[in-house]
């Protein structure tokens, strides 16, 4: 299953953790296929995409994306910066 398909199947915390594992593995195995392979570039692109999400919704019809728990994602990113 490719990563896009895996995203569509995420329903649980475990599904999300499995996705993160596969996501990281793609970076390790195919770094040349990533546009943003450094943390700085990745976070910059993430910020830009979040700021442009309404355009994604208009183009894709995927309005569900506008209902995540932003606090949860912020906590995950913040914790990852110090978690050993």
C-alpha cells in the first residue's frame, strides 16, 4: 500500500503511528524523491500547506481535513522535538 492509500485508511492512533513509520522509511530509502528532506524545509512546507488548506479543500472536496484536532498535532510536533 502506498502512503496516500495508507493515509486514507487511518482511523486509530496505531494506524497513525504505522503511517509515521512508513513515512519515515520512505525518507530513509528514497530521500531524492522528497522535495523537503531537511527538517527546516519540511516544517516550512508544512506551515505553507496549512495556510493554504482552504485551496486544497476547494480543489479536492475534502472538507474533513478542516476538522482535525490542531492541538493534538501541535502536541505531537512539540513532543517530537524533545522526546528521546
